[in-house]
C-alpha cells in the first residue's frame, strides 16, 4: 500500500463508548434550514447528507431542538416529540449506508430563538435578556422549567437512540441555551442554576447527566455522547479561557466520548484568561492533556491545513463549510486528488453540489459566509 502524508487522517479511532470511526474527519454540524416545517426530515435534507456522508468517519447533523420552544431556525430538524423518530430513522440510515457514524446534535436556542418560531412568542433564557442582535427579548426560566428542559435533553436522546443513530452531541456552544446558563453575561440568577462559577456549571452538567442516564437505560449498542463548547465570549462579563478550563475539567469527569471546540478559525487567539494572544486550541489541547478526545474546527479547507491543525495533537478535525463546497473532500484526499478539491463556490453550484435551496439562499444572502470564485 502506497504511503501518503495524509495517512494520519485515515487512522480509525475507537471512543470510550466502543463506537469506532474509520477516519479522523468529521462532518461538522451545520444548520441547513431544510427540514420540513414540522421538524421532520425532508427529501432535500436526505439528498444533501447522502452526497456528503461517503467519506467522513463521522457525520454530526444540524442541531435538532429538544423542546418546541427551543427552535432557533426555520427548517430546523426536531427531536422534541416521538413523531420525529420515523423520519429520523431515514436520516440515520442515509448517513450510515457508506460506513460513517451518524450523530445528532441536540439543542435549545434559548434567547436566540426568533419569537415567531416559539409558541406564543414566549422566548426564554437563563435570565431576562435580549438576543445577541437585540431583536428578541427573553424572559428568565423558572427553576421548574429549567429542570423540565434538562429532562427534555434526555428524552431527545431516547428518540435519537430509537432512530438508530450512533450518538448525540450536546450543543453547549455558539451562544445557545446551555452556554447562556454557563456565561456570566447571560446568567444573572441567584438560585441553584446561577451565581458562582460552580452554579453556572449546574445546567450544562445536569444536561450531560440526563443524556448519560438515558443512554445507560435505553441504548442496546455502543452509543457515544459528545459535547460542543465555545471557549470564549467577546463581551464582558463573559466566558473566559479560565472559565473554559473549569468547564473542561468538569466535563472530563463525565466520561464523555469527545469534546468539540467550536471556533470560527482553528488558530484564533485567546483574549482573556489563559495566555492571551496564544491560539485557544493549543491551550485547550495542553489543558486536556489527552484525557478526552477533542474535535477541532474552523476555516480549514485543504489537506495540508488539516494536517497542520492535527500537529497540535487534536485527534479529530471537523469540516463544515468545506464539505458544503466539496462534498467528496475525504475521497479526493484518499485518492491523491487533493489538487482537485474545491475551496470556493461558483454561482451555478447549487444543483451540482446537492445544496438544498433554503441553504443556498442563506449562503447567497450572507456576504462573506462562503468564499465565491470569480
């Protein structure tokens, strides 16, 4: 067998749960705006994943809301009722048919939910607050409501298991509800769910516990649990690198399969806490010290860029926008066709790349989100 400098990307990995991925490339969870209005899986969504699931060792789906009032996007898949299970089965099978492990990202949008997508416009968060763009006002959840949402993450996990997936990824990143409870910016509570750093950890850890308990009770096969986090917030008082180190330490006690670090750019540098001016990912790798597998992500496009990122000792790399632009990235790297990989979109690419029309419209209407070839 011919040796390639990319061989490292194709080493299998077996997670703590026993789930085995055949290579180190993960399709990142990316919102596609393409599920049916009721949250069931659409035909366009199935085609989109089928085109991209032939190469990565693991595919993490777009985030699925765990309660009706947690829906943050038009066309978001749902995991909030048992009626979702049948259509979710089709998605699991579509991803798995070529060997990729299928993982559902479970999510509650909190203050980032548009009022028109929430029953009665009743948007909720850890504390009374406005959405990040100021367009929506959210009320504080009661203690009882908070506990019910924790249970909902467990119930969503049960549905994911019943649908035949290989795991769940808890969405604790990107400013959504779990992060809203962890952040001192959005959590000003004075009960058991907020105040000190320890109490701000209570909701994220309760969600992990609920998910792990459900897996222990319902999974009859290896089933993985991952957690995605954003390591820093731009505003004060917000999450710092030191807060993230505390969260990582707490998560590592939970026997997770992996932790996924959400970054716009893999090499972005810390602002506050830790070592400001040094890449966040390097600091996280050193802090974790191999205690849990990490997934790195962020503006990586070429095989060489992925290799360089893996030199930090990150064992798994997620590709998001790149797999939208180049559905067969993994296969081309494996075949020695890295020069044929597409790293920018063309205006006539939608049908050829099997991009659902709602996602394409969002790409076109959001300048700078994706690079376009001249």
